C-alpha cells in the first residue's frame, strides 16, 4: 500500500491528537455522528427534491456495531458517501474543517485546547483509535473506496466494494497502555450513554444492538442472552419541541438532570428566535442561590449547541455578569461546530445571540415582576444582590437595563417595592426618592433621621446591603426623581419661609455651635440645628457625597487608605436639651464640653458606629446620673 503523506499542518495537528492526554476523548463519537448526520442531511435533501433518488425518511439512519474481540467500533451511515477525490480532499487534510486558520494564528500551546474543547471533526477519532478505516460509496457511483490511516504517517486509498450508498467508519480501538484504558469505548452501555449525552437530538435514528438477557422459554431460572436493536437517541431535543407538547415535569426533569439541581427551577424560559440572530434557547432561573454563587468559584455560562450538536458546556460569553444566575442552553444553526473558544469570543453571531438573550431574560423578569410577584420576591431574595452589583459595576454601564428590576424595602409598604411603584405613590409636593441606610430594617426603622420625612407622609426605602448606596449613587435618579439619603444635607422638606427662619436661628446660635464644635476637637465638621428631627435630641449626618454608611463599608475593605465622611452633629431645637445647652453656654462652659461629648457619642451609637472611648462615656453618664457634674 503506497502511503500518501498528510499535508504538513495536518501532520502536526494529528501528532498532537494522537498523543493527546486529554480526558475528553469521548467527544470523538459526537464528531463522527455529527458528520454522519450531515452526510445524511445532504442525501435526504436530494431525495426530497428529486423523486428519482427513490429514498424516503425511513431509509436514513446511523448504526453502531461494537466488536469486542476485534476491538472495533463501526459507525455506518446512509448518507451521501464520498468519492475517491472527496476522500482525498476531505480526509487528507485537516485544513478543511477550519481549524487550520485558527492554528496559524496561535502558538502550539493552544493546540491541546482546540482538541479538548471542540475536537477537530473526523480526526478526533485518532484519540481513541490506532487505525481508522473509512469505506465509502458516493451517491450515483457503483464503485466504493477504502481510505485507511494509522495516524500521522499518512494514509492509503484503495478500491473496494460496498453494497449500499454511504459511509462506514471502522475504529480500531487502541490497546490499553498503563493508566490509559480504552476498553470503556467497547462497552455498549458506555457508548449508549455517550450518544444520549452528546447526540440525543440527532434527527436520524442511531441504532445499536444491545445484548440483553431473558428467561429461557419454559425455564424459571435459566437465562439466555439475545440482541435487541435499540434506537439510542430521542431524535428531537426538548428545546426544539413545541412548548404545548411539553409539561412542567418534562422541563423539570430535563433541568434537574442536565444542570444537577435537586430542585425544580423557579422559572423556565423557552424561546425560539428568528431574525438577526436565529436560535432556540431553553433557560432556567434556579429556585435557590447556588452555594458558591457569590464567590469566585462560580462559573457562569450556557451550554452552546450548533444545530443540535453540543460544542461547549459553559459558554460564558452568552451571559452578562448581571444575569449569571441563568442556566440552560442555546442552539443555533448560525454557529460552526468547529469553532474555538478564542474565536467564539469575537464571533459576531454569538454577540447577537447574547444581546438578544439579555433582552429576553430582562423581559421575562419584568413579566414575573408584574404578574407573579411572590415568585419575583423569591427570585430577588436569591439574586437581587447580583442585579444591584450589576448596576454599580462598570460605572453604571448596565444601569438602564437593570434599574426597573431592583427593589428595596419600603417604610410604608413594609415590603419590597420597585422605584416605579414608589414614584407612582409619591405626593405631588415630594421632590426626591428618599432612602435610609443601615445594618438592618429594624435598625433603620428606629433612626432619628427618618422622623420628619416619615412625618410628612413620605415613603422611605431602607437599604441594607453594602452595594446599595453605591448603586443608588450611580443611578442618581429614576424617572427624573433624584435619590436622597435621609441623612444628607438638604432634604427639600422646608418651605422658603421655614428655610429663612432656620437660617436666622442658625445665626442666633452660631456661637453656641462653634463652641460645641471646638469642644469636640475636630471630630465633626460642624454642629448645627437639625432640619430632620422632630422628637429625638440628636443625630449624626454627613456633608458631601460620602455617607457614614459608605464610610463604614469602605473602611471594612482591608487597605491602607482610611476614608472619612464629613460628620455633622445635628441638634433638635425643639428638644428640652437644647434649652439646657443654651443655659450651659452662659453659665457653665466646662459642663457644656462634657455634654457635647455625650451627645456626640450618643449620635455615634445610634448610627451603629464604634465609639473610641466607651469607658469615659460610661463615666460621664454615671456622673450625670449621680448629679456629680
Ligand atoms: P467538518 O465536519 O468540520 O467539515 P471533518 O474533519 O469532520 O470536518 O470532516 C471533513 C469532511 O469530510 C466533511 O466536511 C465531509 O465533507 C466529509 N465527511 C466526514 N465524514 C463523512 C461521512 N460520514 N460521510 C460523508 N462525508 C463525510
């Protein structure tokens, strides 16, 4: 047999393939079945368009025969077959499959990755075979040819005979060497499960004889074995089925099986889209946060199929980070099977699909929000944090998309509400969307700062997650209404007249407040009359963009730069303590100093900020109690 050399590039890749230690060898079967299915597609199409072909749907199929003794797997198809020339060009060079282009741009280190991730079609069979024989007879020809190769050294082609049109591929399975065991590929059940796993949706039947046992006729304990031909694939993938053919149970089973969740999903999104991006998608929102979801270990991504053939298990480019909780798959005929991960990232089609998916997921979430609020609440408990991060991340690049999906606890509704709902309830005179930050709902509920805003009948959003205030600052406004912390400078609650009288009051007590500020020794930027307190004596607020809550969060992140909010101690002019302060300012400045300290420390405690000297605070309070001041 005269061996013909493979082209240089092909030889290099083949070398790699043959010596690949890649654990995912099993994908060879998917590759061969996919080729067989393509070949059938071609002839089937011809049969459909040309009645003289004289074949119908039932004539098409794929069969697998395992011969354990000879260590062979024979994969036969009733497809279009290959002529001698086609065997030469198609199987003589790997350049055919498009992987060569990739190879030229990349260094050898990535070679293994191509093989591992995507296989390179037909040649992946060399990962498990010591010899490959292809016997093929093209449609319209009486002559068949046999192509054979033992690997990188080259191949041979000879004439042979074959009764039917189509192709047989005979894989001589490698002998086991050391740790490398190839016997699994000669096991019928293993092959059956591989077909189920990767090629279940191939549209033509994949048949295999499976050895079974039954009681011998007339006997009650003697068994005999017999062969039964099984069709291994269901032929229709669930995502290509019509929605109304499918029950919730079908979806749930599929989801739990495929995505290893023991719970049914919270929501199922099954869609088929045509247009700039054509694809079928079957997506799931899990019922619960995966245990590693908010950690680095969590890997986002969807399964990616090209026309029913799995090409990637977790394609991360299909999902934006803010929707990383979505699981499921996408099947598109617009993607080539042999596409590498690197190329995929820049694939225009993939980008279109991912944009379209993002829209779809958003609209499904909106629908859930509008029509199934209990479920949405459940969803938000699990993944709301991710959405809020999504608003903050990337300098707000996705804020428009996400802002209508987020919710916060409302002071008036005692429940999670959206911004739109909040605005819908706003009295006409209310200028801002108010929020209050704190450790917990209970804690915020008691904050003195919320007093006057509530008293006006205005709703307040309670924010408790670290990211919240940062997200609100990035958003800045919703529907033209600015967000306003109840602790920020001007709350917009006073009329012009009230403002004027407050200014006058401030002028009147200027000296008192500057004395108090001095006694606090740089701890506050200012002491002033409070525009937000009604019954409480004091509170602490901040001037400028950095709030006390943000200061806490930023300082909890381990780094050197301690940030400090501009603290303002606010005093309620209507509280009896105010009169006392004025009195002390005239009569006993030393005592006023101590009072200032105590008031400031109380304000810190209310804010949940650690105090520097609790012992001195406690002593001051006790002295006060014992009337020893
Ligand atoms: P790809 O399928 O990506 O083109 P392959 O290396 O798997 O790359 O196959 C190369 C070519 O060989 C195919 O494009 C097809 O034309 C031909 N081929 C492979 N298997 C078969 C088959 N079973 N029947 C007919 N043609 C085949």
